[in-house]
C-alpha cells in the first residue's frame, strides 16, 4: 500500500491528526478527509482495554493494534509510545524497531515516569537524561528510514513552561524532528516555545475554553506548529452507540439502525462499504473462487459465502 509520509505532509503545510483507537475510528478519520491519524495511548486504554490512561497498556497490546491500523488505512499513523514502556532505552529501541518494520510512520516518546498517575494532572516526569537516552534509542531505530520521532514533555505543569522548553531544546539538539509540550493553552506560550525551539513543533490536543478555541490553527502555524492532534473519536463513538442503543431499546427493534443513512453524510446504505468490505475483500474472494482457468475445474466454487 502506497502512502505519503508525515514528513512529506508537513512539508506541504499544517495538518491535524485526530486521535483514533481502532480500525473503525481510523476509517472514519480517513473518510472525513483527514490526512493523518494518531493512535492515542489514552484512546486505546479506554476503548480497547477498558482501563485508565495510567500506563497499563502493554507494549505487545499496542504493537498488535498498531499493526492492524497501519495495514488498514493509507494515512500516516503516529503511534503514541508513551514513555517507551521502560526507563531502559533498549526497551524503547526494540519497540520502535518493531513498529518501523510494521511501517508505522511516526512515534511519540514522552518523559513521563513509569507510574503515570492517570489523567487529572498527576503525571510525573523522569530526569532529562533518562528521557534523552530513550529518544536517542528511538532515533537510532529510525535511522535510514522516513520515520519521525516526536519528543513530548509533560514538564510544564509541575516545573513550568521554561523547564519544558529547555527539555524540548535538548531533544532538538539530539536530533528529534518534532517536539511537543503537553498542556500549552495560549498563543503567548506557543510564541515563547517558538522563540527557543526552531524546528517544527506539535500542538497536543487542540481544545477550547468556554466554547472558544484556545488558539487558532493558522496563528500557531506561523509560530512553527505544522502538526496538531485533535481528540473527538471517543466521544463521537459513544454518542453514536448511545443514540442507536436508546432508540433500538425504546422501539424494541432495529428499524432505526437499519434505515439510518448517516444523515446523508455518506453515500449508500450498506454500512459494510464504509469499511472497504466490498472494495477489497469481496472482489478478492470472487477472484479466488473463479477457477475457470484451471483445466477440468468448474468455473466457480460454490458455497464460499
């Protein structure tokens, strides 16, 4: 499957990468027209494993899911590797090496401690040298490939913006192509970051306060932020499932589901088409079942479906 790389996309201008957590959410992002996707550790933890975002997802679980998502959609997939799953840089190297072989495009390595503490501002960070050693390992695993290592720090909340900027500057000096400070909220913070770190930066989790966007994408693009992650898939999926579930339960049948056409957003009424079922798998099966070119065999094999 031919796919454009994240590096090539960013060279053409700013992009947004929605957080995804499985193949269905990945397909929705693709169909909506986004150019990249972010396999979010938080999304995977909540939706795929049913646990909080506390570092409880194992590397093998993330690898299993990443391989399937990367194979499924033609978009560049940014894989959230959390803290590299260990303070041992060899563990980080092996994780990135495995994902490179799977054709994952980009990786986020953050500076959180092995105990993350979950959401709500209880995240602890490791010493700078520990984080840099893991970044160095990730960069080595990507050497000679088009993969991009994204260095993300959570130091802003506990240590302040200046400390977070210093960490990103160190990651930049090490060779990270993209850096990120978790928790940026204002254009002034973005400008301070951009004054020190000149290489491209990622804005993590574009959000809003009191219904107003914290920053405008165009404004931070001018400050060196070509990549933005956005998060809506989990909420959107839950809304859709609750809507269908409540209507079907109330009606005692599945008419609401069976006749729903996505409010006209997508053509066709067979939802299998949304998952490329007919586009790839049905023609492939038909081709395998066609034995007309085999001497003495019937034209087709019946009963395959």
